[in-house]
C-alpha cells in the first residue's frame, strides 16, 4: 500500500463518514449545511485571493435555502489568531444569532472561530475574558456547569498546515506580549471538518513549506512521547506515513505549486498530524514556537527546533529515532545508516537528516536564519513562557519531562543551539 492510500485508510478509520476530505469535495457542503438550521454566519478572508471560494460557499448556502448573516462573508482572523479577532468574531455571533457557523481558512481563522464560539456561549454565564479558558478541559467543565453549548461549526480547511479543522486545540495570540496560548478541549472540535485539497493549489511556497513542517512536527513530537504498546504502534504508523508523504512531495510542490497530486499528499500528511495530536501531545518544539509568533509561522518554527529537541530527548527516544529516521535515510538525507548508531550519535545523525531535508526545500534550519529573531528577546520570552502554568502540559509531554525549575538549566541550551546551529551546546538530562 502506498503512503497516500495508507493515509486515507488511517483517516477513514479514525473519523468515518464525519470527515469530508479529498479532491473536489467542496460541493458536498451544500447538503451537509442543511442539517444545522436556516441561518449561518460565514467567516473567511475577504482578500480577492479567496473570492472564488467565498462565492462558492455563499452560493451553496443560497442553493440550500439558508440565510447568510450579514449577506456575505465576515472577515476571518489575522495570522496567529490574535485575541482581538476572537472578540470581534464573538460580537458577530452575538449580534446576528446564527443557527450555525462556517469558517473557511487555515489554522488561525479556524482556531479564532473556535474560541469566539466559546466566548459567545459562555461570556455571559462565566466570563467574557478569553484568558480564563486557556488550559485543558476548562470549556467542557463550563459547558457542563452552565448547560450552555457552542454553535455547530463547519470548518473548511484551506491550507495544509495545522489540522485545526480536526482537533481540540485553539491557539490564540496576545500580539502585545508576542505570546501564543492554548485552549485544549474536546468541546472545541468542529462539528463537521472539510478539506478539499484542490483549494490549496494557490498556496504560496512559504505556506507550503510551513504546512510540510507542521505535519512532521505534529506526528514526530507525538511519536517521541508515545509509550510502548498500541499507542506507540499507532504513533509510529502516523509519523512514518506523514513523514514519507512530506519527504516524497514537498520538493515537488516547491518546484510546481499547482501539482494536485503533491497537494493531496501534503494535505493528507497534515491531516495525519491532526490525528496524531488527538491521540498524543506535542512538546518542546511547539512550546518554543509559541514565543516566535512575531518572526516565523508556526510549522516552520517547530520544524527548525525539532532536530535540536531530538538531541535533547536522545536517551528516551532511541527506537523512535531509528523508525522515523529510516524515512530520511531512504531518501538520502541521513549521512549514515542509523541502525548502526546509538545514543547521542544516533540523535545527531537523525538531526542531520532533518536539517538536510529542510535545506533541500529552501527552509531555514536555525533561528538566526529568521529575519527579526533576536536571541536576547526571543530566548528570554520562550524561557518565561515555559514556566507559565497554562503551558505546563508541553513540559510534561516531553519524553524527558521538565518542570519549571529545570527550564533555565536544560531548555536555554537547546534554544541557544537552535539559534546558532551548534548541537554541542545541548545538555542532556
């Protein structure tokens, strides 16, 4: 079975008929929407780039006899889902009182609507301050106590990236602090996820690279934290399939952005990333990425940091390094046969393979490659964020778990290594 067929089999086994994905599936939106009521609020980008998609969505609603609140599209979120967009979209929900929501966009818009939906439901009964809901399980608890519930949400993914249309996560940014925080809750999973991979064909190359890295980061980080048993086997299957799809197809897309076969492959890979983070947790690279929102997109931030954290995790992930590393070896990115290596040497060879792949698609491989990155600002910010109790789950998810007391001793050298590319700076526990 090839990697595409394997990915489709995995996604169908996970989601069944509740997830609509593939090439040219968008017209099914008309039939699906009829199940949720007579009035919808449609959130998408008003950029001319999205005009064709928006016209299709509004047209499907009109064909279905569904009223579109405001008469058209409400503008979605800016990159990284800033909190002011959450409050803005909450106000649209409260003023227009739709029966359900449709959001079309990438991770930022989908995450923003997830959070706005929560605030619209709970703001009057609990608190309208978004900060209250950051953390794990807080929304579900509030829904249970108040008897409130968010509106049905149809999430139409438009970029191969975060898997936001499939997951329980909503990443929201405080632009003043330059820091991202996270709602983690089953209650924010979209009611119906959609992904028509043809929609991604006009995606810029930089966003394509970001999505490819996001797929690797989600699956590899979950795999690193997996314990022996069925969960380990599932994480291995997701990681190797996603990494294979990315490594086989990312360079093709960089050279030919309209290649639909490659678009489908990267879309499937990022969907597997969404699957992975529903069965396990991400860790260090994701935690660091939350403090880099002003200099780089999320997936690329994770992609830069994964090799460095892999070296730090070395003692705990020897088996994972050999299994995932075999994909990079197969495609000629690792300089050595990983089966003959162990310990830190294995991790360093694996990291070399990850970095060689990144270079092959023109991606940055260290933080100092990023325009605007400043060690004195961003490393300090990342260390402060790592000690925030609302982000503690990322420390606990590490294969070698840290607590806030160990952040300066162990995480700072990883960040310094990530800034300079010097792996020798990394101190193992």
